[in-house]
């Protein structure tokens, strides 16, 4: 009989509070999370949601206020050294010294993890090649592009071949081309080497594109945990219809409300219908409305996005929240 495997990450009631201006602020609240070996999980949420604070607790950089967390089977409070040996961590700042040469930084990190001089050199060359950095290895870190420096950070985090890798906002500050390049490197690390990866991001497209699971966090609480595909399909497609006037729109809305599970909104001469499998239902709806004497003058069907999911769960857009919310609790933990 196959023995059940121990999750790479398991938290129960994990909580972190800070005191700011004599007030207690909860950065992370009662987080229950399980991550299995080989998963690629994205923590998605606006700045200040508690994403980075969660990673800092899991990597032993800060202690939880309450609750428990185990990483690679080790308690993050009682077995900090064992936890650190099992993981790699790339924070939001650059890990390498700006005046040091890239290869020298990787070798130094490998030596710090106990590799011999020759083994460290071999490991550095392997990682630099894997992240397309060989031709830049002799340059000072300060002369590398933002994308090259982030790839060097990931290479440094992998020198000891950890079972688990944490990436805190790995794409922040990168141009679109470098962002895509880094995302491809992260996916390759997960798929080809089997490294379990947990990353934080506020980029909707990044979480959608690369993660097996998306954990949505808001105000320190986990409000959703599923694949991006299931989160979006559960919300349904948005079918937008235009009509000759408000009276036709009102009559069309009444017929649309007969669709099982449909959410209908009327705005003047427009009707918006949010419903599962809306793309498939739209032709039949248009035909039915025309037969009833309220023909649609416009039809548009758009699949749900992760921002739509966040809006549905919280009542506000993640894009708007991210652009207006200061990094209050995250900053306190930095």
C-alpha cells in the first residue's frame, strides 16, 4: 500500500499581526494552506494583502503571531535551520552585490552551502547556463539588465538544489519581454526539475499563465484557492447585448433572467448577462430574443478574467486596488 506523502507546505490558522500607531494590524489571518510536492502556486492579491508576509513566515524570516506552519516537514519556529536547508528564497530586492561579478556571486553562495571549490564552480556554470547567463557571467552585477539580475537571483537561490523555491514578486519592475522570459524559466524549473514553486504576484496575467493553483489573498485572508481555469469558469462568461432602446432592453432582461444561474444587469439600452458557458448559450439567446420581437443590435461575449473573479469576491477591481492601496502591512513586515 502506498504511503501518503507529507505536504511540502502545511499551515493551520497561521496569523501575523503588527502594531502600528498603537493599533494592531492583522497582515495574515488564519491561513490554512496545503501545498503538495511539485506544485506551482501563485499568491495573487493587491499590494498590502499579506502575500509577502506569508512568505516571510514560511521562510523563517519573521515569526508567526499564532497558528502553525510546516515546510518540508519541519516546523518554521522550532526547526528553522532544517526549514532553511530545504528551500530557496528570492525576495523582492536583488540578492547579488552590485559590484561583484555574477559568476563569483553564485560560486560564493554555493561555497556558503558547503560545496567544495570545484563543485561550487561546476554548479555555478550549470546554473548560469540554465538561465542563459553564461555570456554575462564575468560582468559586474550592476551592469546587468533587470531581467538578467532577476534570473541571477533565481540561480543563487538554487545553488543547493532545494526541494522548494519561494519567489516574492519575481517580475516586478521588469519590462514585458523580460517578464515573459523569467516566467518561462520558472515554468521550466517546475516542469523539468520538479521543484515546488510558490510565488507572489499582483500581475493577473502572470498568475493566469504559469500557476497550477491561484491562491487569492485580500486583507490578509485567503478568499479563493483553485486553478485559474476553474476560478474563471465558475464565474462564467459575460454576454453583452445592445438594443434599439431601453424598453427592448428591459424586455430582453426579463427573458434572460429565465436562464438558470444567470446574473442580469440592465444599463439603458444595454443588457449584461453573466452566466456559465455564456459563449455557448449566446446564439440561442439572441435567436430567442429576435423571435420575441426584441432583436439585439449588438452582441459581445467575453470570458471571465481573474480580475473579474476578484471583483466578484470583494466588490472591487484588483487592478484598481493595486494602483491605489499603499503597502501598509507588507511594508511593516519588510
